[in-house]
């Protein structure tokens, strides 16, 4: 078993609190229970992943310390289908006829191998969590309710409906402070994100002429939850409801009836008590006065339980995009992120920031900088120069208590791999040739040594770099440009061509292309920036632009040393007019 990290990072602090709280509640030390809740109402996005990663990291730290721990993921697949999400392949407006049914009763998108809507969206998340090394016990709320597992809890809630109603009433009628303005404007994207976060409806039940009821049946005719309880008898448990969607009505015995569920604000605290949850985070949408987490803290006592401890977590954004919402099509999911980045990097993004800190996940050029930062941290951890908090975040990123995640044997810079994938356009033999020439002293002889990072970089190039930004090497020399060059420009090309053979490696070509303008100005190629006048930088930029124009017909492109290696020595000489 992996050793505990001796740090004071946020994960360790929460682990301390959770262990102490679990021991207070049950000195006999049963397994510590942490929980997450996910609603498979559509694509489960990278914001929802924080709902899983926060308790996962804490549970893993507890496990590293030798304690038994269970991480429950409650799939809210018995929630109502609320609306047709935009942009989901295989789905059109005809799915609107299923609004109001349980998610497990809605057909999966056309072409899906899964039996229903909920299973379709759960499957992608389950696969992503497996790749990230997240261990959990999954609980289907459809299975729990339809099997009668919660029957006693449902009957108990109905017996205590007046007590529940009294708690909820405190918040329903609470007036707003006169003249008090909101501290920040309402963010529509945040409201949308809250809607798909697992506590979707924030429903607290219906209160009409027949009284308040915290239970909602699904209609026996149309399967929808557009029902109203019109009568209930505590002694016989006979319940009568009417459906406003189809007009169907029936009387059932709730002690035998399994086609319905507690409303959300009652359901969540019931589960805290039922499962003995000690730690569960909640999104900012659940932490305002009157919201489900706050009200649940009072309702949980009716079920003989206690509210979990746990932080409020902030939203996760995407670099270059607005805050995410699962109600909008095209929202990036963990599977989308894992297509372009290794699981270690994705774990690190969630581990290094406290839950109440928002952060962004890069799908644009910023991913190259993130990878550079990760590689620098990797090197510092290896040589012992990293700070304790960074060491802890790194340890949580690369593995779990069960061991390290599979990693790329030769983790070359992501930006280099992306450039190679861009230039070679899927030709693996060409990619291997270039990668083999990066470091002649220790050449890569198989692409497997650079995988899976190479595959992730290639996927990023193919899916997130626009076609007009892809690199296409010239087929023929630009004769007109070569003919128009002045003598200093011709001299710079000769200096480069003269050094190619001796400097044909990534480091060598880097030294060469940066050195040419220095030599032309009368300085040594080894001169440092401090030894050079500012105009040398201008001369370097001008030289680089010339090379890009001659090689790819643009002002910019991949890093020149990588580009030169990719083009190959013979073709470089041809395109540069030798």
C-alpha cells in the first residue's frame, strides 16, 4: 500500500477531519463512507467531475493511511427527464414526449448500445473514472426505489410529513432583506450548470388542499411524474394520486408500491442517514439559504442521521469557453479531456486546487503550457526540489493507494509531440523518424515509448486545431521569395545550412536557429541574452519569420527545431534554396 503523504495540503486536512468525525459517530470504526451524486440526465461534464474527484481524493488519502473507506457514487437515474439537451448525437425533439419519465425509462440516443438514457450517459463516465483510477461503489436510485429498499424510509417520511413541511416552510416564506442587493449578478451559465448537477429540480414536494406530501408517484399509465397525491392514510398506507398529464388516477398501498420517489430535498438527507455518509461535497448551487444541502441538514435528523461534512466546490471552466452546463450540447466531458490528456494531468488539475477555488481545463493552445508546467513539476519531484504541497498534489495525480497509474515511458514535451503529429498528419513511420532524431544519444526506436502521450497530442491536433492552423510543408521552393532576398538574409540561410549536418538534433537545431542572428551581428552563438543588445531579439524574430515562409508559407508554425527535423535535412536544403 502506498505511504501517506506527510503534508498539510487540502486533501490531508479534510482526511483528518473525516477520520475524526467518523470515529466520533462510530467508535467501532466501520468503513468511512464518502459520497458523490451524479445525474445521468445528459453528458456528465467536467464540472460534475469535481463532485467525484473531491471525495475520491479524500477517500484515497484515508485509504493510504490504512483505514477502510467506501466511496459511493449515487446515480440519480430515477430522477425525472426534464428536457431534451441540445447537441446530443442521435437525439431530436421527439424525445420531448418522454419529459417527466424516470431517466431509466427514456430511450437511449439512436444508435446507442445501452438500454436507456441513463445507462448511455453513465457508461461514458464509468469508463473515464476507470482510466483515472477512481474506485467507487455505484448505487442506482432506480434499483433502490423499485426494489423497495427505501420502503421504510418512504413510509417514515410520509408519517413525518408535517415535520418536514414545517422545516421547508421556514425557507419558502423567508422574506428578502429590504433594499439588499445581490453581491454579484446572476450568472445564467451557473444556473444552467446547477440544473444538471444531480440535485436538478430542488423540489420540496407538493402542498395543496389535501396537505403536504414529500413523495411523488410516477403515473401507472404514462410513467410521468406529473402527479398529485390527493389522499393518504397512515394506518393502511393507502395513497391516491391523479396524473395531470393523462388524467389517470389510482389508489395504491404505499407499503407495497415501488413506482415513485421522495422529492429531492427529502431524498438527499434520507440517503445520508441510510448510507451513513460522513463526507460529501456540494456545489455552490446547493449551499445558498433554502437550498437542498442547507435544508437537508435539518431534515436528516428526522431520519435519525447527521449531515455529512464537506466543502462547497466551485465551478470548473474550459479555457476559451464560458462556464459549463450539461444542458447545452457540446459540453466537454471527462472522456473528451482524456482524449487529449493523460489521466495524471487531469487528476492533477483537480488535486492542486482547493475545492472552493475555480479553475479552467484547457482544450486550446493553453494545454501545451499546462503540460510544460506538469513536466517541470515532475522533474522537481524527481530531484527533490519541489515544495511539500506540490509533492502531495503530484503524488495524488500519478497514482492512488492501489498503485501508480500507467504512464508514458518516455514523456517527451507535449508541444513537441503535437508539432510532430501536426506535420506528419498521421504517418507513424515519419513520426518515428522525427522522434528518433530528437536525441541521437538516446533515440526513440518505437512509438510505444512515447505513448499514450503521443496519441493524446495527436488527438488534440486532429480535434481542436482548426484546419487553417494546421501545418502544411511546401512542396516546392518559393522561388520568388528566394530571388527577392537581400544579402543579409541570404547569409543567414547559408549559416543555417552550413550547420545543419553537425547540429541535427533537437538541442543542436535549437542552438543553431537562435545562434544565426547572434553570429551575423558579430557575437558568439553561445552568447546569453544578458550579453546581447535588444535588437538581437528583433533580428531573431525576422529570421524565424523568413524560415516559416520558406518552409510552410506562413509567418508562424511549430517550433522551428521540431519543424526542421520533421521536414528532413534534404528537403530543408531544397526549400531554403541550396
